[in-house]
């Protein structure tokens, strides 16, 4: 059997890089892409920043106000996240990646694993040539850079892709894996967050080499069977998790915060309209129609209420989604008599489009 060869492809600072492609004048300026809360002003968090902004300490998840403070003396650009645009770019890139993989696993809009064992016949030099070809195709098609890690499993491939960012290719052969990761901080291991790192440090474990030397039974007793085994094996360069196609989504949803708490349908339905436009665009662009619609509300007392409806025939229009959502919200407000702080819409019972007639067709025919 050929050696297993896994690639991890990570699109560099994806949202911000998409904005640089759309507006080349942004290149070399600090660019910060933000998710605004809807409460006005700078309420919200940083989604992504380019490397020019990161040099000033801007990081994902940071409050927008803090990022602006760090960049107060710099000609920086703050942009509202355009998720529809990023999703469309991502779909095109993922289609490029998919055609080069024996098995393809999309992890997020900017990250995927490719098992290329058969395609490369287990030859790591052939895998590196393929990685360079992939990078060229993505650059020519989308003008985007990516970082690619190549290794004998998903853990090593992921850590390799993180090693030379941005725009790098890092190849780690099976006999190099343990040495490559040994001196890295334990939180460089995928799946080790702040809490796990703290516990490991209390155990005297600071590097991955330290972790590899631990008694596996001690790790299992401290972290449980699944995580304990994973930590021990991953620290020793082993990971048997297969690259596998992701299951189809079961639902799509979006929720927003009102600028001011309200119990008036006239004030809230404009948010529902915006949500439905975005939600329908996402669902439709991925080739789905839906049979169930739900509205979700969070009141000023932080209690959650929902209402939903399911139809025999799928819905496939923004107008139908908005109409059903508004009706459900009206019913909820009438029955619950609450002030709403957040409102959301969810669609489920998804069906792939295959030319079938939808409920909207029946209503308008």
C-alpha cells in the first residue's frame, strides 16, 4: 500500500483577501473585515484582518472598537463582512480543489482537506508538485493565495499548512512528522484550546514533545477516552481520522440583534426582510429548496421563543420565505406579548433542486 498523503489547504486571510481582490487599492493597507452587531456604532467583532493589520495586533474575535484603537494612527480600512460574496468565491475555489482530490473534505469557507494518496501513488514529491499546481490554478482563477500543508495524516497536514503563512507549501514526510512537531507549543496541536492547554501546563506539559512522553492512561483519566487517546497519538505524529466528504447540511439560519428592543411587527419585519434575503441567497446558491420555516426570537429578558411551519411542497423564493416568516412572527408576537431583542429565521427539511415544482409554483400558477 502507498503511504497515505493528505493535503490541508487554507486560503490566506480569506475575507480580507477577497476584499483586496475586489478593490486592489486596499493592498498594503491594514484591512479589517467586521461583523457588526446591529446595535450601532462600533458594536461587534473583527472577523478577519490582513497581515498588515495583524502587525498592529489586530486579531479575529477582537472588539471592533479595540481594533480601531490599535489602528488609530494608521490609514486602515474597516469593512462590513459581505458573506454572500465570500461564499461565492469559496464555492469556486472548492470546485478547483475537489477535482484534484481522491477524497475531498470541505471544513469551512476557507479550509479543506484532500486525500491524494492514489493520485500521487504515495509519492510526496508528486504531492508537492500537485500542491504548486493547485496554488497556480487558484491564483489564475481567483487571484488568491493559499497555504498548503502535506503530511501523512490530517493533524500533520494542518500543522504544516500553518507553518509557512501566507502563501506557503510545507511538506512533512512520515519519518519527519514527530521531529517537526516536537518542539512546538502544545497549543499548536489542533484541538488544544486555552482550557486544555492550561490543564496540560499544570501537568508540566508545555511542548508537544512533553505530551508525547506522557502515560496514555494518565491522559485518558484526565481528559476522557476520546480526547486522551487523540492527544497521545497526535503528539506522536499519529492520526487515523479519514478525509471524508461532509454530510449535506440539515438547515440554514441567521439571527440578528435589533437596534432597539421592540414588540411592534412594523419595526421588526424590516430585520426579517433582510434576514430572508440573505438566507434565501445562501440556500438557493447551494442548490436547495426547503419545506420548513421557523422564526426564533430572544426577548429582553433573554428567553427564547420559536414558531415554525412545514409544507408538503418545498418553498423556493425569497417572497415565500419572507411571507411565511412574517406571518409566524406576527403570530408569535400576538401570543407571547414580549419585547424582542434578537430575531432570526431558520429553514430546514432541505431538498436538492432537481426541477421539481415548488409550493411557490403552485401558489402562483
